[in-house]
C-alpha cells in the first residue's frame, strides 16, 4: 500500500508547502474581490486575505437605515464567501503540484 513512499523527502515537501503557503498569503493581499447588493447601491471590496478595503454606499440609502443594514450585510457576506472560495482555489492549486506519498 505504501510502496514508493519516501519518508526522507517528507521534510522537504512540507518545507516547500510552507513556502508556497507564505507566498500565497502575500499574493492574496494583492487580489481584490468585489461584491454588490441592491443593484449596486452597496459595494464592498476585500482583498484575498479577507480584509475589507473599501465600502461604497449610495447616498439614497442614507435615509433608510434598515435597507442600508440589509444591503451591507448581504454584500459583506458575499465578499467573505468570495474570499473563502479564492482561498480554497489557491490551496487546491498549491497542492496540485505536490505528491508527498509518491503515488502515480
């Protein structure tokens, strides 16, 4: 079952994975994800690290607190989901080139 498993290379492989993970974290800060709600009345931007970097609110919502709250929550939830999906995609991409168990 574990034929071809080279435990001697496991340390190198783990080190490579850590280096790639650090590089991906740095790259993620340069990725910009945008979510809109209310037909564009509210826009929330986040970077790939999950930090909110901008919020834009149409002036027409300033008098309607309840609608503003709902649209803001919606846009924030959407951008958080985008960040999570981006992280998963990057992680799968990183793992795609590694074969720690030597399976063919």
